[in-house]
C-alpha cells in the first residue's frame, strides 16, 4: 500500500496537466475558435434582442404582451424547426450559420425601423415570428458542426464544454448589453447595436473551412423526399442507445419547464425579497453551470460519457427534490448551483454522445428534431407546473417530479452502460478502416461512426463474396485471408488484409464490375452502401480519393482486357 500512494498522488497532477494540454490544443484550433465566436455572438445578440423586444412589448401592452412575445419567439421555431433543419444537411453548414446571422441582422434593422416609425406591436411580432424560423436553424447547425471541427472523441467533449462555457458567458453578456443600451441610447439605436453583433457573428463563421460537404442523397432518400424533413425524429428513436439518451434528455428538459415555474413561485411565495430572490436563484444555476463547464473542459472520461450524462440528470432531479423537502433560501441556492453543475455535465457528455452516435449526413435534421421536441416538452412542463402545485402543493410537486427524474437514469443504467461501448465501436475496426486510403483523410470521429455501421463476415475457401453483374449493396474491407478478383472468369488481382473493394458499384450506381472469391478462409468487414456513400461523399478529400481509386481500377481492368 505504501508504494501505491505516491504513484496515485503523481498520477492525479499528471492527469490534470494532460487534460489541460489537450484542452488548450483543441481550443487553439482556428475552426473551433471561429465556431465559438459565432456561437457567443449569437447567444449575446439573441438575449439582448429578446430583452429589448420584451421591454418594447411591456411598454405597448403590459405583461400580456410580454407573454405573447415569448410565445412568438419559440412557437414558429418549434413547428418549423424540423423542416428548416433539413437545410443543415443539404447546404454547407458554415454558410447556413452565416445566413442565419445575416437574416437576424435584417430582423434587427427592420425592428429598429419599425420602432422609429412607431409601427404597431403586431407588426413587430410578425417580424419576430419570421425570424423565429431562422432561429430554429442555429442551434441544430452548431451541434451538427462541432464534430466537423474536432478530430477525436475527447476533443469532442472539450469542444462541447467550451461551447457550454461560451453560452453561459453570452447569457450574462446579452442581458448586460441590453441594460447598458437601454440606459444610454434610445431603442432605435439599441436595436442597431444588436444588429452589429449579428454582423460580427456572420463574419466569424464565414471564415470556417472544413473538408466536409453535404453528402450525396441515396435513391431511397430521393424517393421519400416529403418525409426527409422528419428523418431526424426517426434517427433519434431508431437505435436503442440514441433512444435512451434522447429520452433522458426530454425528461430533463420537461423538468426545466417545471423548474422555471417552481423557482418563481418558491421565491415569491416563500422567501423574503421575492423578485430579488428569483434572480439570485436563477443565478445559482448559472454559477453551477460555469463550474461544470470548467470541470469538464479537459475532455476526460470519454469512455464513460453515458455514466457522466446519467450523473448529470440524477443531480438535476436530486436537487429539485431536495428543495421540495427543505424549502429554505440557502438550501435552495446551493441545490440549484448543484443542479447547474449537473446540467453542464449532462449537456456536455450527453451532446458528445449524440455527436458520436448520429451520422453526419443526418445530424442537422436529428438536432433540429431534438431542439423542436425540447421546446415542446418545456412548454408541457411550464403548463403542467401550476396544475401540479394546485393539486399537491409546491413542496410535494418538487419532491415527486425531482425524485422521478433522479430515479430515471438509475432505471436506464444498464442501457446507458452499453451506449458507451456502442459509441466507441471496435478499436480493431477503427484501426483497419483508418488504413484504407479512401478513409485516410477522415477524423477519428468519422472513422468511429463508420466502424459502428460495419459488420464482420466470414467466407470459406472458394466462396463468392460478390458476383460480377450483381447489384452493389455493400463495401468490403479485408480483415484476414486472401481473395481473388475475377472478370469474365479471368483473375485480375489478389486482395489481402487492409485492401478494400466495392466502391465502383456504390459510387457510380452500376452493377458489380467483377467477382470476388475467397482463396481459403477469410474475414471481412462489410459496410452498407448508404453509410459508405454518405460518409465518403460528405467529405471532400475522401470523395476525391474514392472516385480516383474507382477510376484507376476501371482503367486497369480495361488495359488488362485489351
């Protein structure tokens, strides 16, 4: 035991130093830095704009007008979010983000003009509603872009942690900016100033350069074009692991809607200082969130992401239950700080898991569906909270709902443990795919996603793997053994471990140009055609290498036949 202590003491500082170095290296990446800048500008400007419009609404129509403004801001986004998010998969994502910033630049300028001419509030709200549709694009597009500007799963956690920290900062800066503007300039100038922040965000994002591009659509996707906007919901519920993470997120988000009401009622009905206590309690959540973002910044525990996500959700529920049992100001503040920490941990590790599990070519739609569903369940929580309070009282409402949320990750613990293994894929498959020249430009996250769609298949001596003239459905990589490539009965070449075949038929949508037969027992990895085409055509360099390889093979076969 005496020897283990010093080693353990040495390992903790070295681990922390390693995490800090990895975080610093990831954050120095220019593409990630630009994404954080555009995200920070968006959060800051969005909060400032919302507060300015809310103040305008209150001046024109009182509290009811403020409530209507909040509804107009989120309802169009919730309804049209899945349809709008389709653009995130059909167009280059940096351009989509720039277009959203520019559209809100126009919204801010139009609002400034409407205020200057004293237009009716209804007209201002119509403009806000139009902007809400563009608003629904931004978060899904950022979520989908994060894996495109990092290289490894651990860097993914670093990036999500950095994004969370920037969001927390923007949540503070936006209200501060609006307060300063309202204090020193008139409302018209205030909206013009917010427009400049949106312009800065657009400038930051247009400089992002990645090798990713919209993937080529499969024939099946082309046939069901009317259902494509809703493909995101299908992705979120089709796979057991994604379904478990998504379900827990929705339970947590429902609690978010409940909590907004619980905290206000608690502060106004039970604590001295009422309105002032409300701000202090919500600030506690922000303090805890900043602490959680800093704690996770090093990107550690990537192989236990699901368990950390479960812990974050558990802390959410436990904190609410504790406040229900001990509704005292100090207890509530500390519990909400713990809740904020749990929220950061759950978001960072949960989002990182979904980033790894969701294929890139449908990520925009999946995140659009995610955020649209989140807006819906927040509304359910907000409407349900007063009913629960009236039915059982505030303390029991918080205790019951908090307890159920804390229990939910424990009930799903077995499923969540399998999620990490599923997200990680087989190390052997990742290593083997990385040796295929076509896949060489892909990031570790891209290889991991591709490996998750791969299946090992075995063949006996002289057994045909594919036949000349057949419809191509799979791409193959040789794991072990030897195979012969034959055309019209003549052998053209031999394939061994690390070699791959099947790209000609899949990329060009033609029948198999040759037969491949096992020479002795062999093991191969098979990847379904849709996954292969989406992964390759969604990456500019990989697509070029794949088409070059297919062309070289076709030309070589022509020369051999001559």
